[in-house]
C-alpha cells in the first residue's frame, strides 16, 4: 500500500487543547522551501506541535525520459537534473558512457574536467549559501554571492 500524507494526519493532541491549535500548510510555494517540500504544521501559537512532511514536488521523471533516447540524446536531459551546475552532471554522464564504451581519455581532458567540476561545485555552493542568506534577510550578502557566481560563469565560458 503506498504511503499517503493523510495517513499521518491523525490527531495526537488532547481534545481539550484542540481549540487552540492551528493547521498551516507550509509550501511547496513558500519562498523558503524552493518548491521541493510541503509541511503540514500544527501550531500552538508560535510553537510547532507537529510537522508532517510531504516530499516529491520536484520529481521530474528522468528515467522515463531516457527510455526512448540514445546515450548522445540524453545529454540534454542530464543538464536539467541540476539546473544550477549542469556541467557537473554532463561530466558524470560522459564519464559513465566512456567507461561503458571503453574510451580512454587524455590526461589533459581529465584535468579540464576536474577544473570544470570544481568550478561548478563552487558555483553551486555560492548560490546555495546566497539563497540561505536571502532567506535570513541578508539581501546584500546574496548579491555578493551572486556576483562571485557570475565570475565563475565567465571563467567557464
């Protein structure tokens, strides 16, 4: 039997306290959840009494999309798996295909891929840290992180 969120929404609170409780749907469209999570919160004033997660809002079905594509066509789908640093996904995909086909890369190619992968990792961390700062109200810090991210894009181009 599949998991349903409604199965978890049973009352765990005494009936005398129920009149003071609020139920709040937090996400998936709330700016702090970044469209990946919904929480069904039970609140007693400002205190969270219960939180039921409902995940899976960013499911894209990449496996299903790959069924009718060959390895060369699937590269465009791989880019969409992590839209913040798509080159890292491309490197992983090409590495897997090259290993399956028995293709040996030159050392220069390996160095370039490692540099690009590290730049994408930094790029991803800068944006994630910047959006965390933005969620905390530090808009200026977000802009500083975003500026550094753009410099990494310039290097990659």
